C-alpha cells in the first residue's frame, strides 16, 4: 500500500493535489495495485490484443486468432470477466504473442496500458511489466510518467476539471461508467477541494 508520503512526493512532481492521485488509485484499483496472490492487478483488453496483433502481423493473422480465441482476441471491447480471471486471460493471450499480450493489459494501481511502455521510457514491454511487479512505488512512478506525457492532462488535474481528466485518461467513452464523477467523489473523499 502506498504511503501518504509517496502520494505527496508524486503530487509535488506533478504540481497537483495529493488527493487527485489518491482518487485515481481508488477508482482504478480500489486503492491496491496487487491481487491477494501478490501479482499486479490487470485488466486484459481483447480489442487491444486484436489491434496489436493486426499491427504486428496483419489483419489476416489477427482475424485468424480472433476466430480461434475470441475471448482474448476480438475486434470489440468487452468480455472482461472478473478481476481474478484476468491473469488467466493474459496467459492465453501470451501463448499467441507475449509482447502483444503484455501490451494489451492495463497494469497496477493506476491501470496504465502496457503499450505505453516506450513512451514512458522503459527499455521494453517486459521491463515495464517487471516494474509493475516490483511494487506500488514503481506503479506510481509509471503513473507520474504517464501524466507528464500529456500537458493538457496536467492542466486539467490542476483545475480539477474531472470531465477533461476522465476523457484524457480513460478515453471518450468515460461517461458510460461515470468515470469523471467517480474521480471527483474520491478526490473529495481524500480531502481535495
């Protein structure tokens, strides 16, 4: 579990309220980056796996894998299943292509997508995953790196513009799950104003 000092240090780097980072951890992972078996929390995205395979091997290969493994390779999002089922889904995808699979999951306390590894400054997707396994402090570091990639996101966090934050962090469909309202609620709960 991250300490308040770790949250404070990250907040100072970003020049945003500590409560904003705590809100992300609460919404993205219920405040913990690990499952009870000490593996990082992940969410495997089958549509991202399809996209990664298509980019790497072409649409024909991606379509063949989608026909054979529709639960882990699919043109459409969904089919997530329960939190504890995610590692098994990732393992099946990794048997198809390990790098594409690792890039197709969001990782840790802040649910950073694996395909961001290069932009975040990691040597490889495996290096990024190793960091996610190493602890929540490394997961927090990945979050800080991710936020710094998008100056508009930093500005939105400083302004507590939760709709803009949600769109930039989670994509244009953020309203489906009231992502902005959840972030705002957790921000207030953590002492943000």
